[in-house]
């Protein structure tokens, strides 16, 4: 992660830990919520571990599919200790808590005539597929349940922020949204130093730092991809850097060949972050619900008929 963003997160964590008097004075529950989102391999799980080490907090890894009811979810929260991080990884696929604004119209009409059937389909204590309701999860993170105890951090991760229900993203539930992006040049300096004991500007004859700076932006490789190249050659610094440069160039060429204009637009992580946030927070207008897979199937059928 870029050092500037890393400092911002560390300062936020420090303010939280030192904020007991502030939370008491304002009457707020002493808790904080973070949402880590981005592609696989961008370091979301590593970030959670780093935050726990930084704060010396315990970690509770909550698997929603193993929880039988909202009441059991409440009981689990009561059993957690202060100075802890409660983690729900891959929130978009760990439970059937889909974006309600994208529910098909026929299911929405069904829910009006048969609320019990709707609860079973969308996730409720009476449904077999998902025993936890969305409201139960919201109470867990920001309702009366979350006020029991103090100095807790709630941490969600997802690869697809646009699949989350907007109610999970509102202010007060997830206080800080952290976009985990591709590895930039400032961030690349960290694994180079950790794995090879080298600074990016002191790589020897294997590669020029300026060349590395240029290609890493176009390559759009995740920290996991880069670490894999470095760790297998960590005993040979020049070979590690040389292979890394080759991998970066190959990925950059592939992106340029197949990425087109979109690939160029996504080179800027901030633009991709804004686009993901916009897709997640926008609610479709009435009558605009559309199932992407169904639409694609219709288009394919029409193309086949045209042939």
C-alpha cells in the first residue's frame, strides 16, 4: 500500500484507540467499521492482520453461513471481548444478503403477496438457504447489539462492492471504505525491501528504477502476483528483479492489447475506486431492474437468429 494511504489508516486507528473520552462525551458507541474492497490478491486479509498487530487486538473471524439465526448472531457478539476486530470476509458471497434494489420485479411482487416466502428467498430465520436477515446483520454492526461492549472494530471485505446492499455502505455502518488496488511504484518499494533487502532506487544493473516505475503502472499487477515472483527468487536479487520486470512487461503488453480504452482508464486506481463506489451506491429507478445474465442470453439468441 502507498505510504500516504497507510499513514492515513494508521492515524485513524490511533485516533480510535485514544478516543475513549470523545466517544463518551458524544454518546457514541466506541466502535469503528471498515470495508476493504478490491480484486483478489490485493491484500485485504493481510491488511486485517496488520491492523490487528498494530493495535494488539484479538481477531474474531465470523462465518455467517455457520450461524443459525439472528439471535445466535447476537449471542456471538456478546461473547466477543473488547479490543477486538470482528471480521466478515467476502460479505457478498458468505450469505445471501444481495442488493435488494436488484431483486427481480416478479420476486418483489411475490414478496408483497407472501412475505414469508420472500423472507425465505431473500434470507431470513425461516429460510433454509440463509438463516440471517439483512436487518439482523445491520443490528450486529450498528444497532443496539453493537453498543454492548466497547473498543471493537467491525471489518468487512468484498471483491464486488457493487453487489452489496446500499444499506451496508451508508455512513455510520462502515466508517471508512478502503479500496485495495493494483500495486503502484511507491507500494512496490515495500516488497522489494522486505523480500530482497533492496531499495527500488538501488537495484544494481538488473533494471533501472525509472524503467520499473514506468512499467508497473501499466502492468496492473496485484501485490500477490508481485510477491510470488519475488519470493521464489529471494536468494538471487538480480534474478528476482529481472523476472519481475519481465512479468510486468508481459502483463502491460497484454493489457494494452486486450484492454483497449477501458484498460487505459483503469490505470488510475482512484478512477476505478470512484466507479465502484458509484455503482454500489446508485439505486436503480423504478422499472429499471434488469438481470444481466438474462439480458445477455436474449442478445445472444437474437444474434444467432440474425445469422
